[in-house]
C-alpha cells in the first residue's frame, strides 16, 4: 500500500464522515431527536465505510464488482446531498457549509485514484528492468547519433579533398592550355613572318638548290581510316577432315589429339578448337570402322 495515495484518501474519508455525522445531528437533532439523528448519520457513514472496505478487499484479491462500486458512490452522493441540503436551509454560514459539501465525493475520488495506483504499481525489480531498458535505448540512440555525425564529418572531409584536388587539376589544365596556346601562337607568328621563308631558303639552298621549303604546322584532326584486313576464309568440314586425315596418316601410327592440334597449327591452318576436335572424332571413327 502506497502512503502517497492512501493517507490523503483516509484523511479525506475521516473528515467527510465526521462532518456528515455532525451535520445530520445538528440538522435533524431538533426535529427527531439526537439519538435518531446519530443513527441516521452513522447509517450513512457506516454504509459508505462498509462498501469501501468491501471494495478494498476485492481490490486486494485482484477483483472488481460494479454493484459494490455503484453502492459506494451512492452513499457518497447521499452524504454530499445531506451537506448541500443543510447548507441551503442553514440561516448562518450557508456558503461555508456549501463549500465543504464536496468532501464525501472527494474522498471517493481519492480512493479511486489509490485503486488505479495499485493496479499500475510495479515491483522494484520491474522498475529497475524498465530503467535498464530505457537507459540501453538511450545509449544506443546516442551511439547511433555519434556514428552518423562521424560518417557525415568523414564524408564532408572526403568531398572537400576531392573538390580541392579537382580544382588543382583544373588549374593545372588551364595553365597548360594557356602555355600551349602561347606556344602555338608564337609558332604561327613565326610562320607568317616576312623573313621566315627567306631564312629557311638560305638554310636549305646548300642541300636542295632552287627549292622553296614548305613549312606547315601539324594538323590535329581525324585521320583517314585504315582498310580492314580481309579475314581468311574458313575451311569446310570436308576440307578440314581431309587435312586431319593427312596428318594422322603421315606417320601411320595412332596420334593423340594434342599432337594433331599442334601439327595442324604448325602447318599454318586455322580452325576453331571445337570444329577441329569434331573433325578428329569423325576421321578416327571412319578409320576404326574401315
């Protein structure tokens, strides 16, 4: 039993019972007599307390009875009704009596809260297990976040390095292109100069008299296609069988396929391995059958 919920319920129950009994005695005592008023007040409080005790017994057994609960709430509303009726008919301090008329209902509500607390209460072992599971989940989430942050930082570093390397390559290529463009421009200027042909003629007259040198820059562009080499026509099966038979009959002794293939290639013939093996089988079978 948890004192955090049971003590407020017990205190509220005691106050509401005492208040109900006092109001019944003060209200009904002058009319029916104090003994009768005490009986009425104790009846209300007794019924309220009996149903509460039975409800607590069922709750301890893990059971619940709606009829008993309804009866208990009925006694609570009766007690509150008595207090409200007394407050309405009182000549003095009607507001104060009306303000405390909710105490029996509040006591029943506190007992309801306590029963719900008991239904959901867990043992220390279960609470420790839940805390362990929650802590493990938090640890896994923290590790996952750290891993993602590390992978993101690594990927950012890699992309930065790749970008910087690409920028360096682009700068080198641009510088090289500029240098090549300057060199080609210098050569073109020299070729188009007025004294270029005359200077080259002076240099080459001793070798080729009366020749006019033609100096042109190399042209980068598509070259003329080279005609494809004609493929050697393949042998027919009969021609292939004839060549294989000639090789096999050259020595007059049985020859394995490996040696046949080597001699076939050495003679300059060309055929696929599958066709050559099939021809070897056909020739061998014909000779065996003969």
